C-alpha cells in the first residue's frame, strides 16, 4: 500500500477559463433635487465624487500587481474615471462596451437616490417585486438580462482564455451577472459597494462560477 497524501490547494482557474474581475465604479457625485445630472443617451452621467477618486486610486493599488489582459468600461464616464488610475499604472488601453452601461431607470433616471431617501412607494414596490421595470419607461428585465449576458460574452471573447480581465461597470450590471452565475433571486446581489471587487470565472465549457463578491478590503 502506498502512503499517498492529498493536500488541499488554493483555487486556480482551470485551463481555458477567463476570470472577470468585476468592479463597481467609485462613488459618484451627489444627486441634488432640481439639479439634474448630465445625460448621455438618456442616462445619468455624473462624474466621480472626490471620495470616488480616492477609491479609484485604492483600487489601482489593489489590482495593479495582478496580471491583467484587458480593462473594460461602460460608456458612462464614472467607469472610465474609476479605471483611470489602474490604466495609468498598467499601461492598458481601456475598451468601451456600451452593453456594460447601467440599467435604464425610465422616469426615475437621475432621481433614484432621491426617491429612495424619501421613501417613495414606487421604490418600495421595486424592492418587493425585484424588477427594475416596475418603474414606468425603465428597461425591460428580459432585455437587461440579455444585454448584460452579451456584455460578459463580449469581454470573454475579447480577452481570450487563460487570463483575467477587469470590468469596471455598475451596481445593477454586477448584480445581474452574479444572479446569472448563481441562479439566485433577481436582487440578491444588488447591494454591491462602490469600488468593490467581485470575481466571476467563465469556464471553457461556458459555465459560470462566482468566486467572490463585494470585496472591499482595499478600501
């Protein structure tokens, strides 16, 4: 009989896998009643707040030493601004993917934080039903699901196998990716923090594995 010993080891992505390092953008500027955010193609496009810039620099310190095949951002400037310190540190040119943009909130676009703070009944219904599209004019849930999946597929195709890609995107997008990876209820992952890191591994056979969620140790 051989004296075989089988030790535990840290997880490493299997051959052919692509790791998506999902980053929510840093804190953006405050919403002010009566002062709408600038819009980009109908969506709120505030810049980072000063505290968001601090978070972005901390993120670059955290991820700057990791091997990164690419950095992907949405069309909304808070993602590019969050990625900027990491891009400067690594020399990686960010790739803009429109499908990484935040869920469109219809009549609450630009007012969501204000309505939450004021206890709007529509917000209570949104949380209860766990559907963004209870808001009039908001992006349909099924369309949002398809768009977010297409964004992830595009990142994997662009980055290639056996590598990691940083994806700087939005809270609703990260929540939806985590939902798809785990089969959870719709809003199980919706409370993702600014400048947090979640790690999603896409295996060679197309299966998804959520490795971590909402890591803020660098903050």
